[in-house]
């Protein structure tokens, strides 16, 4: 098979550049995987031994797809009379983490790592961090293990070890606490002969940096490197790529800084911008022909992304000229917006569009609640990529507070919330409380439990005289949950947004007298979870509309895409202020660009003039993104 068959001129250029560094700027839907796989075929046909070729990407799915495509191309090339011979080996195609495992199993003994080390998953790592917190004499309720684990992970991604971090911690409070936990965590890992996910990259980099012989071995083994989604690499992944390629400089990286949306987990799109400095003489190829979307969709995407300053210039185009205009709907409120989405979805399905070809994208998880309700009301099959609203921990916690206030004998609910926020009431004390032996509690614990019961009594009093929404609002304030989450991480702020959405939901039960509204809300919440579970069982995954955040949509494509909640402070999100505001603002714009470029045929954009936030109606300003799209490709939509 001709390695250039079916490629456009830019793709051919990337394929034919055999030696030296190559940077492929690949726009959304521009056929980057096809380009990489054909490049690998060309290398093999030009005499490169398959085992000397390495290709790395981020997900098992992407690695598997690339592997299958490469093998298919190789198989198709073996025709009668062809010059290509059966390869003894195949290219090494993997994720970054699989690559780390491979190298460490082969050569990790130089770092004291045996071949048969255990690899901890997220839950196992969290369990060890929790143990390390306890071993350090800290209260896991006060020093939340998940937060500590995430902090350790971020530092490992920046190529820091526990020892180095501890040496730099100084007298600052949190660094000192984190270093004590981290050192303890590393001790536990060593005892169990285990590595966590971050270690797989960190340890590999350390190995190559410290052992010249081993580094040379892998540089000679993999003489041609391909790195996919380069804009998503963190410091450790970037360093690993450079170490493997620095001898021969035969490295081809593929990426698009316009689709860099993971800075919050350590990704740095500057790795693309700095590639020319890292590898002088780099050949740059830009893939601008989009094979996914119509002309109007790409016009909208280009209108958006051209506003960003931190990017490599490109302008996507397609041969799918024209296409449907971008639908635009200005809803009165979020409920009308949801009805519009459900109504349009029903129309599309009636026209013969498969449910799996429709996606609804939103900026924040809390937005799914009203959409789920509209889809359930209309009997539309859907799948939420993520946790359903009433199954989210923080939502269940608030409901448990209310149920505990209503029934002080409900120990299950008491146990769930007694240490949220942290109160330092341990398992032994809980056991005594459960068995009715309060008098045996230590004096300090007895005071903490007394304060907790006082909060429940205060909530009970509010329950007896206030509407449902005021009860939920009071729980947030009196328990300290609101203040705890308010100034926390982005993840914690999103949890707070979900709780504010619960207040909004509760307002619909305010019409009922006395405690009837609150009781009905609790019943509906329980039934909703059950209903969602039943729906998930009944429907086939391939026959459902996808509801997901924009972040979750990366790498996916759908014929028809709804992007909802296009309001200032929601999308772009209000959390992007202060230091680095401009850069974070550009990432929000990239996020919207990613959302637009998921669509093949039709996009529907919508916003709500009024949105109830935290139980209060809020007048919204349409997102700045809407004004950036050319008016001639917009078409107003109406609800029937």
C-alpha cells in the first residue's frame, strides 16, 4: 500500500518528513491519527525496523485504535508482488503510563524497583494516603486524604520527589503538613512494593536522568518517537519525551494548543509553543482541513478561537461547504432552556437521527439536573457521563443532615454527616454513640457531639417553620459547609455550585404547607435516584442521548450538539479571575472551541435570561462567546 494514499498535501508533508523533529499542529477533526499511522507505515517501508518506532498517547482507547490502524495498514501492504516483508516485530504503541511500566519492569532494579511491583489504582492510593495522614498524627477529617492525594499527585507531575519537597517546605504550614504525609505515604508504598500512577512517569524520568547507560539503551531502541496530544503533557511527560528523543532528535509531536483544556490537572500547552526551542530546526506542519464539521460550524469555531493570543496561527476549513446555520435560543429560564433541548431532541429523533448521535454539553455538572428532569418527563433515553445529581456526595450529605434532624435515631444519616465538615469524632466514639453510651465519651468528644446535636436541633426548628428552600439554605450555613467549600479548590467550588442548585430545586416545593414540601422533596430525591438507575438498566448505552460536561466531550464527535448555559459567569466561568485571569480566560475560550468542534452537522446554542442560583433568580448577561460568532451564520430557534 502507498503510505501517501488518501492523504491531503499537508498530511503528506508530515508523513514524508522522516528524520529530525516534526511538529504537527492538528486542528480538530483534521485526521491526526490517520497522519500518524501513515507516517509509521512510511517509516517501516523506508527501512526503519518496527521495533525502533515508538508512539505514545494518553488513553488506552486511543492507543488501541492507533495500534489497530497501524496493523491494518501493514496488513494491507502485504499484497502479492509487494516489496514489504512480514515484520518480525511491531511498533511499540502505548499510553504514557504503560510506557513507564514497561521501562520500569525492564530496568527499574537500578532504582530498587523489582520487576513484580504492584500498581495502585486511585482507591488503593487514597487508602494509603489516609493511613499516612493517621500515621502523621493528623485527623483525616481535618486533613482530607483526597485533597492530600491530589496535592501529592500534582507535585509528582512537576517532577518533585517527597524528599525534595520536604527540603523545600521551610516553615510554611501546609507544605510542612503535606511533606510529613507524603514521606509517610512513600514509606507505605515501599513496604507494599507498590507504585502509584504518578510514580510510573516520575520514576521513569529519574531512572533515565540518573543512568546514562539505560538512557542510551532506550534512545537506541526507540529511534523514532511519536507523541500524540502533546498539548496535554505535564512537566513529567514532557521531560520523558525529551529524554528519549535527545540523542537522534527524531521526534514527531502532534497537538493543538487550541484544544488545551486541562491546565487544572497539570497540562501545559506551552510544551508545544516551546518545542521549537527544545528542538531547533523543527519542521512545522499545520493540518487545517477538517473532515468532521460543516463550513458554518468551523466559521463559528474560528470566530471564537481567533480571539486568543497564546496560540499557533491556523484556520480550519472544510470541503463540506455551507451546512445548517448555528441554532440560537434565548430561554426565559433554565427550565425553558431544558424544555427546548428536550423538544428539539425529540424532533431530531422523529426525523430519524439516532439518539447516540446527539449530545448535550454544559460547563458545570450541576446543570445536568434540570436537563435530566426534562428528558425524563419527555421519556427520552439519555446517559449522563458522570454522577447523577442526587447521587453526588455533597447533595446526599445535605439531605442526610435534614433526615438526621427529622429523626435523631437515624444513625446511618448521623454517621454520614457527623464529620462533614470535620469534627474529629473517631470510629470508637461513633461506636459508643451508636450503642447509646454517650456518657463514656471523652470530655472533648462529648463537647463536639453535643455541638453537633445542637446544630441538628436548630435545623429541626427551622424545618418546623420554614419552607423547603430555606431549610436547605440554613443547613449550608449552620453546618459550616458553605464557608468550607467557598474558598476551596475548583473541585470544592463546583461542589458548592451543586448545593446551590439543590436550593434552587427546593424552591419548587415551597408551595406546600408546613413540612409537607420538605418531605415530598426528600421522597422525590430518593425516587429520582431509583428512577435513574432503572433507566440506566432499561436503556442500551448505544441508544441514548449523551449528557456531559465539555471537558468530558474531548475526543468525541456527534452529528448534533447542544451547548447550554452560555451566560457570563457560567460559560465563561466566573471562577477565572485574579492572578492569571487572562490565561484562564483563554482556556475558557478554548473550552468553548472544543465544544463547537464536537459537532458534525448542527449546533444549538442556548442561554437563560433568568437562572435560579442558590434559590434566587439571577438576571443573566449572554456569554461574550455569543457575540463573537458572525451573525450571518446564526439562526434564532423557538420553542413550540
